[in-house]
C-alpha cells in the first residue's frame, strides 16, 4: 500500500485531490528521513556516550593495584558487583608515594597479590566500580539503538499526525461537497 501511495507522485489521476498528493509526498519524505536521520542520530548518540565513558574525559588516573586477599571463585549475594565482578580490597601507591587501600570491583577467582588496574578520580580517591571498556561498548550500542529507534518512531509518528490532519481536511471537504450536491438535488425537485 505505501508503494502505491508513492507511485501516485508520478502518475496523473484526475480524481486525485491535493491531500492525496500531499500524503504521498509526506510518506516519501518520512521514508527518506527514517533511512537517513535514524542511523545518523544513533551513531551520534553512541559516539557521545562512548566519548563520555572514556576515563580521560573524567580526568581519571590509572594506577596499578594489588589484591590484599583472595577473591571468591564465584560471586554470591554478599560479594556480587556489577557485570559478574566481586568487590575486593586492593592496595596501591598514591601519586604522592603513600600506600593506600580501598575496595573495588574485580574479576572473581583472583589470588592475593594479583596486580590489577585501578582508577583514581581527580581527587585521588579510588573508583569502586568504574565503567569497563566492555561496559562502555555495550552502553554505546544500547544508546545508539534506542536513539535510532526513537528517531524513526518520531518521524513515523509525525507522518501519522500529518495523515490524520489531512484526513480531517478530506472529511471536511467531502462534507462540503456532499452538502453542495444535496442542495442541488433539492432544487431540482418540483
């Protein structure tokens, strides 16, 4: 049905009203906007989320930290962190040379003394559960897909509103035409 509507743009029909032509052009414009605008919005949103989730954008500093105790091989209710990681105590050397300890999310099953990467915020405080590169990619993809879908739905929704407004105009015109036809028919009766 939509292809038939678009096909109307290129053929002449003496019974076609201006609203029919307007609807065909709106459908074509909506299809082009969905094809171009939706992916562009999705890619732009994904890039923005990816850039915002990079440690350098937050002023984070990477340090090497060592686990102070073994982590459980499997995570449970008490030790579960985000993304299948467990919370463990780590020790690291601060930029001023002092040794500090804190808790952060790490992979399960690690032994005491294992080195891991820890992230410090601008104030030198340990980030307990920073976004991992895998999490950042997943968030970027999710935001990109949702943004692209939302943009497409918005364009299609605006097209639907336009069609509803055109239909109201059509119905009003039909009502007017029927009233004129009816009044002409009444005058002819003896």
